[in-house]
C-alpha cells in the first residue's frame, strides 16, 4: 500500500500534465493490425466539448484497491502474464500477483554491484527472461522468471533498451545523440539490424530527453520525446500509429527552450513535455496540460468524446473518474492497461485501483 499523499497543486506543477486527444478521424478498425488514427486535440479545447458522465462498466469489472505486499511511494507496471505483472516500486523490480498483490519474485536490487542497478530505466519480459535497464550506469541486467541472475549486457549511458523479439532489442538514444537517430534495432552484441527513420527533435537545453519503448495494446510503442505522435515498432519496421493534430495549440520549440517565454506564454499551448495517451481496448485515455490538467476519454471507433474535464484547482467539482469505495468517492485515472487488467491511480496517489477485463 502506498503511503504518500500528493496535493493537486503538486500534481499540476510537477507531475507532467499528460495529454488529452480527441479522435477526429478513425480510418481503420481499432483492433486491426496496422490501424492508424488521427487525433484532433483542437476539438477537445472548447468549453462545449466538456462532458462529465461516463459508464464505468466500460473499464471492466471494478475490483477495488490494488494492494501490494510492500510499502512504496511510487510505482509503475509492465506486462508479465494473465495472473501477474512486473512492478517497479521505489526503484525495486518485483513480480506481483493480481488481484491479491502478493510478491511472487524479486529481480536484483538497487546498488552498484555486478547484478545491481542504480536506476531502473526500463523493465520487460521476453519469453523466459526479464530485462532491466540501468541507463545511468549503462547496462542491462537479465534474470530468469524466478529472479535468478543470468547475465549483464553493456550499454552506453543514457540509452534505454527493451526486447522486441527473441534476440532483438530496441535501443533508444537521447535527443541530441551523436548517432542522430531515435533508436536502433540491435542484437545482444550490438549488431545493428535497422535504424529509425523518425527525426528526433533537436536538443537545445541541458535537460536530457531519453527515448524509450513502452508496451500498449500488445504493441511495442514509442512516443518520441517532445513529439505528440505515437509509433509502433517491430524488429523489421516502424509504423505511424497515432497522429496528433494540435493546430494552433502546438507548443513552439522556442517557448519550450526559453524559461521566461514559457512562463509568460506556456498556458496558450499543449505541453510537449508531459503528454500521454493510454489505449485500452476501444477506449483512449488522454491527458495534457494547457492552463490546467485536461482528462479526456474517447471512443476509438466513433471518435465520440465520452468524458472530458479540465482541472484547475481542488475546488473543481469533478477531479477524475469517480469510483465509490468504502463510503467515499475517489477520483481516478488510468496509469496502466493490458489485455487482462486496467490499473488506475487516484487524485492524491493514495491507492492503485484495479479493473479486470472479461
């Protein structure tokens, strides 16, 4: 169970106001392989588009709080199988059972030893192995499914690496890297099989912008840093998955790099730094920050907005998706989804909330 209470002001100022998108054109069935979508964020901005009613049954069966058998302040998840998940909690990687939250295995530990990590950059499973990247030191650690150490792969610092097929890896480079690309597909020895064609944003500030691969809807997906779009990645190709139209609300790079200009004009634009879309079945959950935290749910097949709010203070009447538990209303938003589970975090980050899919 988590122990830290996070205020709304902290959420708005620090916790990346992630993204909201409105789907305006859906050219394929969202369940079809290779489907591509265009999301029009400009249509989500008008006040008339706000909508606070939503059928929670569309998320799945509500199980209540997801309590894990360890104390932690922050955590994120990665798929494992239909009964458990990989979980990084306070820089420690576990396998946890669902829905009971029991710890089933532990993978390494924080430290500077041969099979230890200073910072968990990525974690992933491929067949019978678990991979953990430490981008600060520059290595990837490999464990068996029970947590026994197998081997360590050397990496360049500030690179993120995930398996995308047996023996093949996505190796992501930070913006401004000398290679001039977002990522390469390599084997364990570093032999390059394919190089990304996606142009990275030129780095013009001292903040390191890492590029990694995430799992979404059974796909390997990359959202390039400071870019609004999403791409799917395999060992042989990359495809544009979600094109995001921001129109006049696209944040100019000069506003992003200039702190004073950002302070004066930042609320006019959709933040590039903290933009996120989570796709779950036929639904898309999107967050962005533009003069407040926007949260929107839309139907992928029809493009219809199902839920759309803007949060500017704790006094706002709706602060997320309302769920009832223990005689109290909790406002939640998805932070993880796979074919089996949807996990939400509440406004104050006190609990994770579990929905199971049929």
